[in-house]
């Protein structure tokens, strides 16, 4: 028996891949346009701390056992964890009252301890960014509460733990 030589025609296969690459690139660029990315102000590694008195800002310190809200006057509101974990409803209510007192301010700083879960950060950002349904501040129909979010490291706790 003679073996027959088989020729493989790759031209049609290359044509199929060329069309697939074209459609994948097109759909990826369209999908990237639809992504909704948040603009966060992160500290740069080469940033030198200033020696002047720091300006008081609205901040939420996220610790393992509680959330601490510090408003622009320096008043600290601790929100301890409940049986289910972090009390984001109480955090939202506290931030709404701060927003009602200063409706023109739209920035907030989130300070995290080292071992805080990413999901806690996202839920805190959600609580700070948008007003709850049914709540309106003044005549402004905007749903934004504190859309300009900065992130940093939390200062060490008073007890010496971080």
C-alpha cells in the first residue's frame, strides 16, 4: 500500500482568524467605552508631606471593629460593628447629615487599616458616593453625595494597634 500525501490548506484557516481578530478588537474597544471607572485621588509615592497645619477634611477611618467618621469640624463619630458586621446604614445616615450641613462639599477621604477586606472598601465607597433613595439635599436633584473619593492608610489606633 502506498501512503498518500496529504496537503493542509491553511489559507482559509488564516482568513477565519483574521476576521475573528477584527471582531474581537472592535468589541473590546466598544466594551471599554462603556466601562464606568471611578476617579480616585491616590497619594503618589514621591509626595513629601507638608509641614503646615493640615486642613480638616471629612474622613472615614475603616478599622476591623468599627468605622470612624471625622467631619470638617474635627468631631469624631464612631460607628461600631453590629452582629452582621459593619453598619453601613448608620454610616450613610451620618454622611447624609454631614452633607445636609455642608451641601457644597463633595470630597471625602477613606482611610483603611492594613487588613480591611476589599469588599468593605467598596461598600464604604458606595455608602459615601450616592444619596439613598428618597433623600434630596436642598433643591439639587443630584444623587451624588461625596463623589470625589480619596484613599489612604489609617492612622494607628489610640491603643497602639494599627
